[in-house]
């Protein structure tokens, strides 16, 4: 597996809009949860190694309160191996899950595939989060795909900020902060998300007035080693588009090649 820093330099996404999930590589739980903190309340843990969860007698599963969510975000989730959860609003909803619904949820956590779309009215859940070596291969179901675009609009600028430093006139280096990318800009990329796309953080280009983040359409992968090989070949060609940040206007835009 080509993990470590590599999966922080590439962001891969393949969107299945029919079944409301996104396969991705390069985004970890703490980035996801920080970007969507207003939408996360409690988590029912299906696969995990978190030692501070509460036990639920109805499902025989552990869960995380809002108060413990920050502790979970600080864990080294990638070392868990499998990390799977489904969010919920109130514990009463968990306690009225039927045997059939619980079987569906357990199957989801065990196989990372759904028997039916994993959204339950009594839970009020927005997500089902299924990861293998978190950040390396994640499969996330979104009740509302706008949450995916909203999350990504937060994460990409933060990742660029953490990776890139720029020289000032005095030669000192500083990190530049970038505003979120409007989700409508990212939604315009829906056709390439459905094909499978890589944003290459390692190839970000800076000039005095703008920043360019190139992207390549590389296809549908569920093996991330193969995805990296596919990107290595595709990146020999010009990018299929760019996200551009205008440093004077402080605005993001999309450029198709």
C-alpha cells in the first residue's frame, strides 16, 4: 500500500449518486467531522477501537455523545483498521430499531455494502461512514449530497494551507489562509466526480495573483493502489481542469481544460 504522505498529496473521489455514496482517498475522519460539525450529533459505532464510548443494550453496540466527539477526532483512527459508524439524533431512536434494521446496519458495518440505503427515519441520520485505514479508503453515504460538496469546499482550502507556504517580501515564509470553496462550484464538477477524479495537491501552482489546483479524470477505482497507478499515467497528460483561487479578489473559480 502506498500510504503515508502520498494519500495526503492526492484527493480521489468517485461519486455514486444513485446510491448516495462517495468513495474517496485522502480525507480523514477528523477533517470530515470538523467540516460538518454542525450536522453531527451522536455516532453509533459499528467497527472501531475507541475506548470511551457508551454501551447501548438494545443494539449491543457502543456510541459516542457530542461531548466525546472531540476525543474521537483526536484519535489515530487510521490505526483502527476498519472504522465504521452511523450517526443518530436521539438515543430513543436507536432503542426502537427493529431486528431487520439492526441486521441491515450490522451487515453494512461488516461488508461496507448496503442491503438498502442506510438512512433511517428513527435515527435521523445524515451519514454512514465506512473506512479501511481511515483516509486511505473511505466510503461515505450522504442522505443529502450537498453535505459532500459542503465538506469538500472546507477541506480542500485547509489542506492547501497546511501543505503550502509562501515567501513574503522579506523572505519569511508564512501560511496563507483560503476561504471555503462555494459548493456550487464543486457541484458543477458532478460529471467528473461520477467518473472518478483526482485533485493533485502535490501539483498546486502558485503565482503572485493566483493559485491553481489541477484535477485529472482517471476513472472508477475501489483499490487505491490501482488508483495511484492510474493517476501516475494520467498525470503525464495535461489536467482536465483546475480550481483557481484569485488572491486579489479572494474568490474561487473553475476552469475546464
